[in-house]
């Protein structure tokens, strides 16, 4: 009986958080995100686990009591619900194909990429290091993509994120550069974007030595990394973000942005300033009303103009940490002011950081990013 009830309870929670985003406040949204990712990205194996647990519970006599029988019935229903969530994950390829306006490429032949690690791109701080990833398809003169990790501007690492995307891109022949940067709240704005800009400048000056093409540099990232990647793409050669290296070329030829923050000045969907309050704590030394220029200057939505490069924006409509409204407004603004290609895919039932798990949705997403960047190249 205990097994039947436990399986039913777990199934209800996985379905609830997979289909909805009831918790949007720190730290509760972290638990909600974990449950949501389990239900949406691991729906099929978890449904199989539900069925197995139900079979064991029946063998242990759970069906002989009303409570046990009820638990078994609920577990069966939630297993069916998890299968439905798995189908949504598998259908992501269709959504991405529609966003790109072309059939999705077949998967390249994957091999395990390898890296030259911890290359210093500057000497001000220990975090200013990067890894260069290549695969068997990477040849001399390869196009270059810079990956910027997420972590709410206060955490994360180049070694902990982007593995699925890096594997995809190196299989397509790209040279991937994954960067670390100074983190808040100990380091204040604009330390983070300055470091990303320094990494771009380093790539321009040095990547040919490693087999890359300095004439084509794209950028990508997720969450806070998408914020920094988007801002870097939209602030080419901005002297405010290039102290001591204003002559360096930091232009970006294309950007792929996953579940990012694009407007630091925005209120949350419920009209409350939780995002603003957090950003004030970890990044800025002044409130929005006291230094609006800095806040807007740090927001990709306020920086997009006719010179923006081609961009591909991907966001989940169940994101409990960064509202999908951020992506919708950014894309609307970008499409209004630039003639460049601005592709947008809004993935049903996808949660924040969904690509941490190698699900069908993740595989389709990284393939679409690779296809977009190949086309931009």
C-alpha cells in the first residue's frame, strides 16, 4: 500500500509541476523547476518507473485495500500523463522547424569532443579563463561560437553547462569556446559583460592559432548567459564595456539565446519588482530610478537596433524562473527594428534550463541551433 500511495503522490507532483509553474518565488521555484524538468524531460522513463512500481505494489497486495487500490489507479493515470508530457518533448522538433522555416537537419555523426582547457584571456581575475572545444569534424578555418554559461550572474561554470550544444556544434565542424567570467555580487556590473567582451577580443586576436576563423564569431548561452550573450551581440565595440581595449573588435556575426533575461528593468508578470530587486542586489550599485541609463544599457531589449546580427531565441512557456514574456517582448522589439533574421521558438511545456537533460526536446533544440548557425555562416 505504501508503495502504491508513494508512486501516486510522486506522479501527481511530477504532472503538476510539469504542466504548470505554481512556484515563482526563490527558493521554491528551484524545487518546482526540478520536478518540472523531471516530468517534462524524463516523462517516458518515469512513466515506466510508475508502471513498474505499480506492478510491484500489486504483487505485494496493495490492491486488497481501498487506499492501495486508489493509489494504484492514480499512479496509472499519472503514468499516462507523463507519457503525454513525453510526447510534448518529442514534438519540439516540429515547433523548432516552424520557427526556422525549413526542415530540421538530420543529426550529424557525433563523436566525443575534446578541449584545451583553462586558457587565460586576461589577467585581472582567476575566473578569466576559457576552454576551446573541437571535434573530429573541426578543421582549420572553422567557424567559432562562444558559449556563455548561466547561473543568475552569481554562479555556474564553463565546465557545468552547454555539453549537449557543444557536442552538436563540434560535430558540425564548429570550434566552441566556453568562457568563465567574474560573478556577482562580489563583482559589480559591468564586470561580467566586460569579461565576455575580453573573451571575444581574445578570440578575434588568437583563435586562428587554434584552427578557428576570426572572421566569423557567433555567441550563445542560457539564462544569465543568454543575457550576456545577447548584450554582447548588441553592443559591438561599446567603449563602456571595453575599458582598456576600446580598439578591439568585439562584433558578433550571429547569436542563439536560450531562456534568457532581456530586460532588467521589467516588472514580473504579476506586476511586482522581484527581478529588479534581485538584479539590484547582485549586479548594480544604484536603483533603477537613480541610474536608469545603466539599467537600460545592460538590457538587450533596450540595445537592439538596425545593426543587430541574426538571432535565434528559444524559450519554454512553462519557465518558472525567467518568464516567457521576456523573450516575446525582446523578439517583438528586434523584429520591429532590424531586417536581420530573428527566429523565435516557444516550446510548449518546457521549463527553465531544460537542456541540462539530454531529452528529445534538448536534442531537437541543439540541432536547430546548429542549423541556424550553419545558415548564418
